[in-house]
């Protein structure tokens, strides 16, 4: 030894003692068997948690980030758990702890599990078997697990309150990554797929299963390590596939994936999205899904619902008290039958009035069979809509369709709609259709804050052209010119369209302006044979409709006419009647009254009646039989005298058009008003 050092040690014996102590500590740590303290550790954890804890081997590697390894770990379940005695059984667990972050938090950079079998369980009262502190303590946990690697493991999660059940089996299949999966100090490589997770379960009683591929580790909390993901999900008839990256699986902080989804009906997505979607035909959609903070965005959305194309973008914001869904959607060719009902159940094939709930219409075939089996003679959909679904989410959705595909009887060309759902109050405003050269402009309001939904429906027909309103009718009608305006204001209560209509109160009014009609049709409507013959020989011409108006007051689902008149230059047509929305029946009588003297007239009222779906008409036989009887009686005396009962005396009067216009002022304004410019299209 250096003389100066020996002199220093002799003069300072304390340094010698410290050197010997450090050397002894190094030797002790090197030779120390951590299993000597294992029994004490087992007793301490068991007493502290009131659960059995044991392990067959314990090893600690010291440092600023010490690494702990245990074998054959057993940790008992909570006392209230009945099905599984153990919460965790692991062949080997290795994890590290960052001493730098103590005492603010307990940061575990990585947990490596070999053949784990884990059971996590939550009760409806929010008791959780993985929470070891006082259940009344709601302060955030200080434990942070950054990343996790698994080799041949199983995890089960049971949430009795949601309800939600999940079973996941994972393994590292890449031989080059298998050893790293067991090492908590290994540097993660998430640039390729090395680990496979197979899962199955149920959410809100909807079963699902799937498979996912990822890298060496799953990131959980505060890792800064995104992991690649390629996976698929099968839920009934729904198929979803994703590929991209996700950060922090336990509390997702980032998503950037391409999503593809397809299925038999959009209604099946309700248990997962909590969106009240209709029983649509098969669909397929794709888009770019990104999560930043609490906002999910879906860009480049494209796909088809049935035969309808859809594109656009959307967003979902996880917020309290309700999440918010926004969407801006476009369609070049929209088949209305593809969207299904927004309320109740009604598909193209039926036209019936099914008394089924939305839950029973989750698949398209089921909805069809239900519709055909229940009350097929009615038109108004009676499918029950669960208003509570509108209480679970807020929404702002806009839809523009350039071209509509509709039944031939409906001259609809395009659509513009804006939906707003806030605190269980739904408003669709505008709901505008290009309709027969004009506009069908509607506003719908639903209030679902109570068990029974309150509805307020306003519909205006604006500048609708008579010639385009009945394109399939004979030319004598189609050549009619002029514009129709109408207003409908109804309020009701009920959880289906049929129920609400059966209790509706309000008013329906319609009018025609600048109208013309075939003189031949006018004569035929009054059964004026003499004029018909003259027009057939001399040629037809148009006559002016001076005015016309219809008004029905509606109370308790029953409508009664307070005005029914159409006045041409030559005929006054008066009508009266009623309809019943609850039973979907109507009964109207129309009486033409020519204003001029004519010959060979069998003028008599016409009755229109029956159900909405199967209307009927008949000529009122009383007046007609009287005229024919008189003609036949006089014919027996003198053949020329038989013409006397067939002479039209012209009892029709000039209608007070000013009074008519006052009574249908709102409808007249719609008939004469301007129509907003919109995208048009051709009905198919």
C-alpha cells in the first residue's frame, strides 16, 4: 500500500471503517437472497389487503429504477367475489419502479407477465376488486402503469353494472420478441407486429369477438409510447376492422386509425354507440378515425347504406352530462327506403302499421316480418320508439341529398335536413324536399324528457305545381296549371307516429292560385253530357280556377272540414267531410254545381271514403236516381219530355273568393311565396 495512504488511514481510522462498511454492503447485496424476506412480505401484504398473497420466489435488482421479479404469484379475490377465489395467478411477473417519481406517484415503466390469469370485476355499486384502498376514497390513484407485455396470458373483466363482459387471451408469437416479453428492462420495439390478442365478450347483451395484432408492449398511462394496431371486431352481423396506432389503452389519449365497418343494419350499433339508429338495409362505411383529447373525429367518411351513397365527416365529443355527435353528410343518390324509419318501423316492402318496438327492429328481416304480420291495412307507422334513447346523447347532424329515389307516386327530387338533439329535445329544421316544382318544407320537434314523447309537426307546401303533382294522371289533369300551397300544424303525444297522430290537435289548410283546368274535365266532373259532346266536337279549352280552399280543424285525431270549395268560371264545387287519424279513415262528399244552363246533365254529388290505404269513391245515388226516374217516366208520355229532368238549371253561385283567401291565408302565402334555391335532381 502506498505509504501516504497507510499514513492517512492510521491518522483517520473513520475512513477505514467506512471503506470496510461499503465493501461489506456490496458483498451482502451480492450474496443476499431476497427469499429470506419473502415470508415477511407475504404476511405483510396479506394482512394489509385482507387477501391471501404468496409467491415461490422473489428477486430484486437495485438501482434508481429497481426491478422486482416474482414467480408463482397468487393473490386472492375480494371477499364479495363469489365465482373466482383468485384475482391473479401469474407464473412470473417482473416490473420496475421509478424512484425518481416518488412520492408524487408510483410510476411502473413496464410490467412483464408470463402466463398470467387475471380477473377484474366491478359491482353495480362501483366496488372494484382491484381497488385495495377504502372504497369511500375517491381520490385518484397514484399508481401508473406505463407499458405491458404478455406471454401466454388470459384476462377477464366483468362489469355487473354496465353490463359488460370481456375475455382476452394474449401471447407474443414472434420468437425474437418472446424473451423481451418477460424482461421488464427490455427496450420496447413497437415498429412491427409481435403480439396477438384474441378477445370475446358482450356489451349491453350484444355479443362480440375479434383479434388484434400489436407490437412488443401495450401502452397504458403516461408512456409516450404509441403501439401499432391491426384488428377486427365481429358483433353479430356487424364487422369492423382497424389499422393504425393507439396510445395508452387503459385511458386512451390518442388514436389514429383507418376504420372499416359493415353490417346488416345500423340499428345493431346502438349498444356500442348509444345512437338511436333505424333498421337500415346492409351498409358498409369507412373513414379516418382520430382521437385528440376527448374529441373523436371521422374524416374521409365514405360508403353505402343499401343502394344509397354517403360521404362527409363527423365528430364525437365525450363530455358530461351527455356526449355530443356532429356530422356533415352528403349523398349524390339517396334512396329514402334505405334509411328506414326515423321513428317506428316502416320499410319499402310493407306499407303496414307494425306495432313493434325499436328493439324488435334491430335486424332488417325481423322488422319486415313484424310489419307484415301486424295490422297490414294501415299506413301510419306504429313502431314504438324508446324516448329514453334520446336522453343519452346530444347531436348536430346535417344532410344534403342531390337526388332522391322515391316511389313513383311521390314527386320528390332532393333533400336538405338539419337535426339538433339537445337534452332529449329533438328538432329537425329545416327538413326541405324539392317537391313537384316547389318545396315541401317541414319542421319537426320531439320532446322526450318524459316517458311519453310530445311532438310538434309543421309542414308547408310552397309553390307546388299542379301539373307536376299528378304526373301519372291523364293529360286533362296534367295540363292544369297553377300552384298549390298548404299548411299543416299538428301537435300530439305518443311514442309512435300512429299514436301521436291519433291524439293530434291542429289545423290543415290548402289552396290553389293562378290555376286552370280542362273545360272537358270540368264538364265531366259534373256529369254534364251535353257539354262533353260539344267539347268533343268543337275542341277542348282551359278555364280559370277563380279560387279554391280547403280547411280542416283537427281535435283528438279527428278532422272536420270548415271550408271546402273550388270555384271555376263555370262550376262551383262544394264539399264537406271528416277524417279519423286513429282509425285511418275518411269520408268526404263533393258536390259540383254548374253555373250555366246545360243539357243532358246527371249532376250528382260524389262520395270519397274508406281507409287511407284503400280509398273508395261512389256516386251518390239519391239525386241521380231521382233524375233518371223522372226522365224515364216522362219518356213514356213523350220521348222529348224525357230531356226535361236532364236540363241543368245552373244553380252554382259565384264564390266569395276574398272570404276563401282570408280563411286559408297561410296556405295562400305558401302558394304565392318564393322558393329558396337548392340543389335539384330528377326523380327516379
